[in-house]
C-alpha cells in the first residue's frame, strides 16, 4: 500500500478542515465557511489559470462544505472544464464534483454530455468508467436521449473490459429507470441475459441487478434467465470455499452474488423444466444443510454472510410455496434462530417466519414456536424485535390458539411502547373478531381493550363492536350487562362511555329487570359521565337518552328535566343545543306509537369487510400487508362466523340495504329513519361528514346518502301528522316539491352526484333534460337509470345528459320514479328520486273575466269537486313572490276578479290525452295570522285534491 | 436497492454522504438528523436494522464512526450489513487502519472506492483488489 499521509499533501485542505473542527459554535463555522467560499470564488474568477492540483484542492473543499449541509452555487463550470482535461486526476475530480453536486435538471447537462461522449469513444477503459459512473449517478432524461443507444452496445461487445461492462450494466439500469421508453432492449435481450454466464464474477454481480429489474418489467422476454441463474447458483453453492478466490468472503463463496441470484429467481414461479427444478431444489437443500454444519470460522462475518444466503433461500422457498419438505425445514431453521444470541438473527427470523405462517404447508410448523414467540414479546429488549414478535403472533393466530394469543397481546399492551400501541389495538380487535366463537368473549376482549388502551382505540374499533352487538341478538344482553359493569369504574375511558351509551340506549331494557340496573340507575350512571365528555360523546349520550324515553317511559320526566336545563337547551354548541331542543320536543309532542317508530331498535348493519382490517391495511400502506394476509382474507373471509364477509359477498347485502331505502312500505322506512335519526336529529348535520356512514363501515356516501336529506323532512312530517309522507319516504321528496312551480334547477345533490334538470311542456307533452354530474374525481361505472339506456361510464368531474319525452295520458297523482344505480369505488350506489313531473305541468292558462270566473266556480259546486286546505305560511308573504309562484304553476293569474284585492285567483285547463280538465284556484292569504286558505275546484275530483296537496307545500 | 449511505461520527456529524436517489440539500440535513436519532442511541444488544419511513436502515459501528445504509425492503439486510464491513475493510486496506480523519481528508478517494463498490444503488463489485485497482493506478500516476 502506498504510504498515505493525512491530507496527502493538500495542506490547504487540511488546514481548512481543522479550522472547521476547531470552531466553537455554529456561527463561527458558518463564518469560516463563508470566508473559504469567497476565497475559492475569487480563485476561480481570477485571471491566473489554476493548475490541476489547485482545482482539485478547491473542489475537495467545496465537497466538504457541501457535506456540512451548505448548498454550493458555483464551481460547476470549473468542474465541467475539468472533465475535458487529459489528466486522469483532474478528470476524476471533475466527475466526482458533478456526480455529487449536479442534479438531473441542471443546465450544464449538455456540456457534460459532450465530455461524456468524448470519454466513451476514447476507448480508454478508466475514462470510460468515469463517464459511465457519471451517467449512472446523474441519469437525466437528456443523458438517456444521448446514450441509450450507445450503452447496450458497450455492455455486450466482446472486446469491452470487464470493469467497463460492470459500469455499463448499472448505467443502463439507471437509464431504464429514468426513461424506459428510450431503452429498447429487443435485440440485446438474449446477450444481456447471457451475461449471467460471464466468467467474471464482478460482471455477473453488476449485470444481475439490471436483469432483475428488466425481468420484473418484462418477465416473459427474460424467462431464459431462470435456468442460467440456477446453474450459476449451483456452481457457486457447490464450489469449495477456495475456488472463487477474491470473491470468497470469510470462507463463504460469493455471498452477495448468491443473494442476488436467489432474489432474481423470486421474480419467477418455480421452474417448469424438471431438471432445472431438481438442480435448484438441490441448491436450496445444500444451503439449508450448510447452516447445520460447524462454522469454518468463528468470525461473525462468516456466519452473517452464510445466513444472508440462508435467509434469501428461505425467502425463495416461501415464494414458491410448493415444497412442503423445504418449507418445514425452513421453519425449523428459523425456529433455531428464534433463540439465537444474535439479536439480528432473532429479528430476521421473526420477520421471515411471519410470511411462513401464511403458507398452508408450514402454518402448523410455525405454530409450534408459539411459546418462544410469546416469550420474545415479553423479554426482548429491542422494541423493533418485540414488534416483529407481535406481527408473528398475529400471523400465526388461528381458531385453536386465538384465546391465548389475544390474552398475551392484551397483557403486553399494558406495557407496550406508545409507538406501537395503536397497531396492537387494531390487531387485537381484528383477531378477537375473526376468531370469536362465543361473542361474549369478543365483547369482553374489546371492552378490555378500551380499558387498557382506550386512547389508542380508534373509532373503527368501537364502531365495529357496536355493529356486531347490533347484528347478533344472542350477545346483546351480555353486552349490556358487561358495559353496565364497566361503566361502574370511577374513571372510565370516553370510548367506554360511547360504547356504553350506545349499547344501553339500544339494549338497556334487557338488563332493566334487575333492580341494580333499573332504568333510572342506568340513566344516572350514564349521566354521571356526561359532564366529563367531549361534544361528540355528549351528542351520542343525548341520543341515548331519547332512546331511553322510548325504552323506559318511566324515565321520561327525569330525562326531559335534563334536556330542559339551560346547559343543554342553551348549550353554546349548536349540535348539542339542537339535539336537546328537538329531543325535548319530540318526547313531548309525539305519541308513544310515533316515538316507538322513530326510536325503534337499530336494524342490522349490512355485512361487509371489517373496517378495522381496512384501517390496518391503510396504516401499514398498500405494500406492507403481506400477500399471505390478503390471501388469508380470501380464504377465510367468506365464512368466518358468518359475519366477516368479503367484498364480493357484501354485494347482495348492499342491495338489500338499498331496497330498504327505496321500498315504499312504512316499516323499513321507519327503521331507516330510526337508523339515521340516532345520529342525525337534524337535517343540519348532513353537511358534516357523517359519522353514521362511518359506523356502517362505508367509506363513501353509499346507499344511505339520500337518507340524511329525507330524514329532516320526515321528522317534520312526524310532528304534523304521520300523513302521506310515510308512503314516499326513502325517496327524495325535498327536491321534488321545489319543482312544482319551476322547471329548471338542481334536483338532487350529495357528495358524489349532482342531478340537474331542465324541462319544457306544451299541452299534454313535455321534454325533460337530466344532467348527471360526477362530483368526485373517480369514475362511476355501471351507471344506469330506469328511464332509458345511458352511457355506463361517468368520468370523474364529467356530466352525462339524458333526454326524456313525456306524454300525459290521463290525470295522475303519483310522480314517476327515477332509479339510479352506479358503482363508485367498488360500492354499489342506489338512488331513488321522484321525477318532478306533476299534473300542473300540463296546464294551459285560461284568461277569463270576473263574471265568467264566478259562473264556472258556481258550476263546480259539488262537494267532491272542491278541495280546500288552510295552512300556515312557510315563507314570508311577499305578493310578488306569490304571483311568480302561481304563474309558475302554469295557470293564468286573473286580476280584478276577486272582490278582495289581497286574494289571488287563477284558471287553467289541464291537457291530458284522454280529456281536458278545467281548474279554478283561489288563494286567500291572511297576513295577520300568517295563514293561507287555498281552494281548488276542478271538473275532476282527484285533480283538485292533488293540486291542493302540491300547492299547500309551496307557500 | 440502496437509497443512501452515510458515515456519521458519534457527535452526529456527517463525514460522508452518498445518495442514490436525488434528495434536496435542505432535506438531507433533516434526514441525516433523523437517522442519527434512530441509530446512534441504540444499545449494543439491539438489532442493527431499524425501520425508518419507507426504508430500512442497516447500521454498523466502528469505534466512533457509524455507517448507516438506507435500503428498500427488496434488499437482504444481512448482506448489506456485511457489505458495510467489506467497505470498511477496503478502507482499512488502503489507509492502513482507517480513522475518521482519513475519511475527512481524503473524501475524493473514499468516493472513488465507494463508486467502485456501489453504483446506482446496486452492488457492483465486492472483490477488494478490484475495488482498489483504479485508486492505486491513480496514486501511481500522481507519483510519477
């Protein structure tokens, strides 16, 4: 070795570095650096040409300054000039500066490219290597454009030096990653693959990175690499440790190359060719055997290198997942490592075993190590090792050991590191759900979870326990009892209060027989927590209270008292205030029957994939959930205890849910109402992202989306009298009524979809344009409506138009229904709307004198020909607005007809294909009382009645 | 793939950094500070692999100097762990018992050696003699 003195003669550099090291403060350091930068800048700008040595010295200083975290904004030009030097040292420092400091979008790339071009054609291998290193380090688009054609040639040419080939291989890899379109491998493919056969191990090492990347992108074209890789691996594995000379590392032949070969094979399924496969299996067995042989050296490097290959071989065995014998051997080997004194090995063994656990061949073998793994969870001193142990327990869990594993994880949670608690909580919740045989165990587990790590229990977890309790009536009584007991604790977590409030609100009656948990005791217990809770929890408790009034009429006065007190009814939080006011009103106005309907027990939730599992996947990132776990979901998801249902299976149940929304029968409607009203006493809440949607485990607005809109209006109807609205509930009524007096506007809107309409009518004919606007950025697929065919794809942000022609055959009172179905992000969306086609749309206005009007009025004097309604004004009584509305109705507004100028009279003829129906209208406002009297007379009784209904909602 | 290689001393000062994916200068400091936090305070009995964001950090300590390699999860941890040792042995061979100061004063040479071993985030050469060959040729030129 040459004697290398410190600083190697570059005294200036040595002085500068020691100055920096002696700086007492950051300020002093920055001052020193700025001084040096000024010095170098002046040297570069100076008239005197710098010699190669000085340039090199200054560039080294700049590199050092850059390393300290200072950006360097000059010197690039000088570095580029160094590239064209003939001296190797200068050229080298120029390339070094560029590869460290120049990024791929620099303006200097063109100049750099020129220098590279010269060096590549110089046929001087050292220069070529420098140039190739530079491309591999910078790798810009321009470089790809300039050299993508050239480099493959260099790579496969017979006379290229080995070191140049190595650089060329990784250079090409870089260009392929930046600009795959420019690197055309076609004709080179087979020659590149054959680099695996190159005599020189360095070339193989470099080429294999390139081949691995290319194989991942074009597996078919590079298929031939499998047999070549196997034979190469076989030669290495069976060689004596001295055969490979310099590529032997601590008696292990070519460890890095072996790892890479095994990694390349993981891009492909097991070889089909029997001979190749046999050879590979032999290799893998040899590797496993070597692990059992006594070590050739006591050095840790020896065992590390050997084990690096072993772990990679095991990864390949797991990837193939087809050789039970090898899988079990791998498992046993890893089992030994679980108790190894090297922490690194324990860590890697736990990690590797995690994937092994999901193979059906080795799952049982993995399970035999459960005690060791539990012990690791308890005693490992390194948190990342404990985390791996927790992961492995999760992976090896099945019905036979679920209780043990969940119990261990729960007890570990009490002392677990904060950083991993949330993930642990999710895992416990998932396992408890997946392997619950009796649901009382499940409920106990989740309540324990909240007790031990309440802060880490996310919404998904407690939503889920409620979903399950609601859906399983065999556990409801137990859940109520347990949660009641849990709430007795003087300090209990807010999540416990939430679950308690919800469950007692639904099922408190199941334990009310016991005097120790009588209705009032239950209520007082819940209410004792109220003041310590946050607003969302209080809102939930208020909903629980109103449910109590329904469950236990004897609590009514106590609860009303609570609702009535100022801290509720005048609460500064608008949500709480509104709930208090509305619940108070509801409880005092509505009859017991109505109350029972509104507050009916929650209907079962549609079954779907657990939202917790989704959360865990999200948390770990899409790539992080092992394929094994997903497969496991596929394997078991379908039938696990009947309620964890995977995506495909949830489809029919979603349709059930949506038929529930659209069904006109009153019972499901009421159920639906009670479902939404629990969380949405007011239509106000619909603007906020709905917690009830989350509770349902829906990630999008889903079928219920229309419900919050109607819920508000439904409640109003319940208050007045449970009248005709009941038959139309579940269908969007709101939008419909707004279109009685107008023809254009937005019919419906939720987070996903907006529907606008434009319509025109003449005589008994009409034409309506419907505009469906996708408000999301995601495509809707399978979009269909019941009206007529429409383009099944609606792009994100796009609008689709549909034109329908309407003919009125005879008079009618029910509006046509429009059903819309589409898939958004996999979830089926189903909407039912009333098309705003009403009988008045076919009015022809009729002008007539006062005399004629009253004559006809008298002619229509039979009782059934008249319909009358007296109602309160919903809007300010503005004469102009009233006039506009009446004109919008389609009739003629007759002036100077009624002796009272405050009154309005109108006349018109409704055109149907079958007949013409004359109608007269009189609207008498009473400004003092804020009331209207509306009278309609028509030659057909049903028409008068229908018009009266429609109009009474308009003013 | 190897994303970056850092040499950091016990005081947390970066002595060498090599990034195989472009990282802004401003972000490098933050990343290096985080890496220091992740690796330097770990105890002897803790394992040498640390999960950090999307990478795994593989680190190895030599006296007061830490070498930290950031890798993606398609890389074999133990083989990288030994690659670090191989790199140190190369430095040792060249500098004859390498110290932190050797690295500081000969950054350019360390970079040459590193470029011979790792290129574009992939292992390119592991044979010590071949790694050192260009540098020795360079020294010969300088002498003559």
